[in-house]
């Protein structure tokens, strides 16, 4: 969907998930923790699913520290390993001329959904 004919901006709705994993029972303030941020489900405003599990760089998120101060939505304990999951809903906004590249990258990485 194009928000503005002049600026030609498109947007998607998505579920954003940050996972933090470490081999300790407490991962707070641990510089060795492995972190990843993914767009879990990316849909058009009408609900058409476009992509899933798209790994992104947290630096491209407009909100500064979007997960700061949140408690984990879920935790997974496996022996000495622990993974914490933080989830939020978000709007993905991008220039219309970047949409094809985004979808192409999703197709190449196998995260593009073809059920639409």
C-alpha cells in the first residue's frame, strides 16, 4: 500500500521478535549473549502474508532501544542454555522503490511467503 503519492512510501504490518541466548541461567548484562531480531510475520494492510522469519539489523529500527525495559514474553531453558524472547507488533515503512529488493531478498533467503 502506498501512503503518499508524492513520497511513494509503502508499508507492511509485522510481528517483531528479539531473541537473546546464552549458556548461563542469567543473561542480563552479559556481553557474550547471542542476539537476533526478526520480522516473524510480514503482512500487507489487507492481511496478505508476504514474508516470515526475516532477520534484520536492530539498527534499522526507528525507535531507539525498542526492547529496553521489557520483560521477556517467553523463555526457553535447555540445560545450562537459556533463550529469552521479546515480541512486539510494528509497522515496516520503506520507500516504494525498495519494496521489490526487500521481497527479492526474502525470496533468496527462503523467507518469502507464497501463500498469497
